């Protein structure tokens, strides 16, 4: 950790205040893949597509997790912190 602070301390300190503005300029892997595949629609190359409600059609995520699974990993769910849509 000391080596990281020595080499990248200025950046680590800056990130403590949040990510710098980037303007969304980065092309992204799925857009690059669409270009290489000569697809006209980026949705054809998105690796993990979601529906409009942000659910995953393959796994049904997000979905409820039973208490036994939470106990195994030592997590606690706080109820009603964020209202359900």
C-alpha cells in the first residue's frame, strides 16, 4: 500500500472526491465489438443484455436471496432503504 501511495498518491487522493468528468467519450467494448462485427445495432453485441426494467432474462436477476445464503457470506439486508419501483 505504501508503494501505491508513493506512485499514485495524487490520483488516489483525487478519486476520494469522486471520478473525474469524462463526458462519456470512451467507446466501450460492446460498441467496439459492434464495429468489428459490422453490426448496425449495438444491442446485438451487448454481453449482458437487460430488459427495460433492468432484469436479466437468462437468470431472472435481480431476485430475492434467502436468509441462509446471506448468512453464509455474512450479509444483512436493510429493508426499505430504497423504495421498490
